[in-house]
């Protein structure tokens, strides 16, 4: 039987040492192409002004910019220490002029209405304190016909896949965090119910082998 969801932190990763460990993990995922960049591009994210919610050390958005030369990226990140890491990485990518990282909470984002052509997030949804509020904020900051694509793990993925992911995750220090994230993740059915309560009610929630995707557009 599937265990009930156990909420994780809603404060992000604040400690500088922990940020460095997570940076190593995110780089490990990047180097293996496990970042959903092609899925975001396929959904229509990658032109104009795009927003990433919870960019962490920034690798997903930076890899996306490599394949989307006409895009400019804004990251909304709750952790000041993680922002410092993302800015450092953006500079190393040569994308300092195409990126900005802003401290903020997804429930109350510091951006004007209709600011972005696309909004995406990879792996942070399970940490959101109130997903419905974040979905409403995404709708608000999207331009008409703007695209949203959100990817995350799901709690009901196959136990064998979870075992493999846990035992292959590097560095080893990240493994306890993997488990807490998995326990905080949603099922497709749980997320569909939350999306239906939000301004993104027309968005689709689909199951993947290990995770799930929310995709949609802001109605004209």
C-alpha cells in the first residue's frame, strides 16, 4: 500500500555546505542528461523571457539556454546561498548576461503580471508549501498563450527504480535527501486534484516512468 505523503522543507537549501553537496549532485545529473531539458524544449519552453521556479544551482536552466539561443532566463529561488551558486555557474557557462536570479517564494513571486513567455520547474514541486498558490502565481506571471511545464518525481514510482536511483545517486551524502524528497512527492491523481483547484485547471498531468509532468498554456 502506498504510504501517505510526508511534506519536506519549504525553506529550500540554505546552508552553504549543503548547497555545495547539492551542486555536486546536480552536476552529476546534468552530466548524465537527467535534467528534462529536452522535455521542456519539446513543450515549448525556450523562446523569449522564461522563468524557472526553484533553479537550485542553475544547471537545468543553463543547459536549456545552450539549446535556446534566443531565450533569457530568470530564476526564482528561495535560498540566497543557492542563488550565489547559480550566479557562479551562470558566469562559468558564459551566460551571466542572459540570466538573473531573484530571491522569492513561488507563492508570492516578485514579478509583474504577464511577464514571461514560459515557466518551468524541475524537481522542486514536492517542496512547495501550497502548490495551488504557486499554480495561480504561474498563471498570473505568464503572458497570454504562455507555456508552463513542471517536472518532478512521483511517490508511487516502481520500488525497483527507486532502489536503483537511491544506490546510484552521487555524492552519497545526497541519498538521505533523495528519500525525503521521494516521500514528499505527489502521485498523478493527487496533483490532478490540486491543478483542478487552480487557475491552471486546463493543464494536463501525465505519468512518466519515474516522475510526472504538468504541461499547459495560459488561455487567451
